[in-house]
């Protein structure tokens, strides 16, 4: 067995009121891809940020190339040959790709000027060896997400990285870009580089890893060779119980037209996320999935339909009445409920109790109020019923929402919005940041809602989720819909092409 290039043992790390890491361990051999999996909050990124020098451990030892270091700074980690590609890319948008790669490590001529020729030659060595296709002269603002990630990888290699840490690298990629990334990682491994791959996508982990480490609640649970484990076993280790991940779309028959958005223009957070003449239709009793790489206008679409963002041009007709630019309350009263993307800022009041959050949009109505007075026994009875129906844990109505895990906090939001019995449920990233067990529950709930006749607009960055649940799939790219597919015609390949901006005709070829 080769000598370990990285060995971490007994690592502890705490933040105010949070024990992020408790007696954790991890090791890495030269030329291997070692994946770290776990639910959100399991400690995966914290563990690797400790290795990379972003965090200082409270206790424990780190050995790099058989030498013990008490802790590392980021600059020391780079000197030891450790590089990290973060979820949020760190590129200067106005600089060229080449300038971003060499920033802080610029080669100099004898006169002191930057030697761009030698920099370009060094970069070309990496691009040709590892098939990292980039455009050195383009500004960072003009490149795709996939290319930005390749630039970040080259940045680490340019600084001498032998160990690369990739934190959720496929979260921002189309399926085709993910395949290209895996080819790059295989090339890096073949050349003796070592890869630490942080992910929650178990199918990807099983496809690319040599070994897999599972973390749960800030603790190391197991490290297994890929050949000795399975996806169900990994899921069980992550959650602590058996999990059934094969949620399937329930068959149903769509009814009458419910909502029609025609040629709408909506301002965006970024230039690429503005809605530009977008049109779509939603029918009763169907799940319409919205697929696309994050930041292509999905948030703007949801906010336009729920009254949280103005529609500058075009119309939104719901149940034969125009609703564009009505207030969020007026739109709710028309029959649209909304599971927001960020449950902590728009879905819940974390200070309020469970029972208060469950009536957050209906407290003015019977049976929860009589005139100007709230009916507390009715509110408590309602909360107990919802807690039981949606399996919210712990089952205490008077607890503050801040005491609940991500999955159970999301169940509170779902319970409130589904109980409204709206004609249309807009579910934006309903399983983001929740545990695998809660994902299973939430997907089953969405299927049941559809079966009961409610239309669901499902916006998710998880393509597997979109494919599993949707009756039709609309794909967004740069504020437009590039195609709408029936479920039976949709595959990862053709949806992925549409996510990259191809036309429906090109995706069908």
C-alpha cells in the first residue's frame, strides 16, 4: 500500500452553538479519487476547509506528506500542494481568463513586467495534458459556468497542486458538463494527482470514486472502497436508517388550462437571468418541472408568478383572470400557494413557533380567529394535525422553528402551503438542503398533491428530481425556455443539451 499523502485524525471544530466536527478522520493516497458524502450540515466542507487552511481546528492532527502540522493557513496549504475549488467561483469578472489564473503568482521578466508569454505556455501545458479547454483571452464574465470551473482547476494546478479538493463541483453543471468534468478528473488521477470530491449525489460518487467517506452530524461514520458498497448502503449510513430513493412519477391525466404566461419580460438579478419573452402554460393535475442551471431566470419566474417581482411586459392569466403585478397576498387569495426557495428568509419566521408558522398566511380566517382575537385551542389542534400528517419532528407545536433541522423546517412550510388547498402549488427547490429521508417524504407529498388534482410548478436544480416527478419539463437558459418535453421523451442527455442553450430540434437529434 502506498504511503498516505494526507492524514487527518481526531479533528474537532466548533462555531458558536454548533459542534461542526467531532473526532473526525480522513486520509488520502496518491493518485486516488476519495469522495466525501453526507447530508447538508454533516461537516463535509468544514472538514476540507480545515485541511485547506480556511478554518483552524480546535483539536486534532493533520499530516501532509508524512509530516505533522498543527494547522494550516491557505497559503501554507498551497505550498504543501493542496488546492481547493469552491462551490462559489472566485474569479475577477473584468479580468481575462489568463489574468485570473496567474493572479497573485505572476511570472516576471527581468525588468519586472509580467511575462505573459511564459504564463501562456505554462497554462497551455495544463490545458493539453488534462484536456481543460478554455479561452485565455476572454473576460471571466463572458465564459460559461463549466469553463469557469475549468479555470479554477487550472488556477490550482498553476500553483503546484498535487491534491485537489472539489466542493460540490457538479451542482452548477449540465449533465454533459459533468461528464466532461469526470473525464478531466480521470486524466488528473492518471497523472498522479489526488482528488477529494465532495458531493451528495450518490450516483456520481459511485461512478468516479476509489474510496468513499460518509459523514453524519459532524462525525466520521465510515470509509469504504467503492467496490464494497452500494447506493442504498451509503444512503443508510448518511441518514442512519433505510431510505427508499426510487420515487416515481404517479401517472395522471392533465385537466384544463390553469395558468398561461405569455411573452413576459421580468427584470433579473443578473443580465443572464432576466426573463425575455418567456411563455408557458400549466394545466390542472400536472407537475410541470422547470429545469436549468441555477441563475438562468428560474428565481425571477417564480417571483413574477407570486407577486414578488414586477412583470414589465406580457400577461399572466390564472383561472381566466390576469394576475401580473398583483400583490403576493392577492395572488395567494386567487389560489396560488408558494414554497419559496429559501425557507429561512421567506418560508418561515424562525422566532415563531411551529403552530404560529403553520397559520402564517391564514390567521385572519376561521377557525383560527374570531373577529380580532385568535382562537388558540383551534390553532393548537390544527398544528397537532399537521405535525402528525406531515411527520414533523419533534412533534411539539410550541417549539420555535429555529429548533428544527432543515428537513423538518421544510415540512412545516410544505404543511402550511399544501393545507391551503390551492389550485396551483409553486414549489421552488423544495428538497434543497434537506436530508435524504426528508427528500423521500417531500417527493411523495408532491405526487399526492398532483393526484388530488392540484397543479404543481416544480423548480429544481436537481435534474434527477425533475425527471422523476414531472409530467412535462420546461428547460430554461438565459431567461428563455429552450424547449418543453413530455416526461416520456425526456432524458438527461436531451434535457442537458437544452440546459446548455441548444434548441429543441438540436436536442432531439
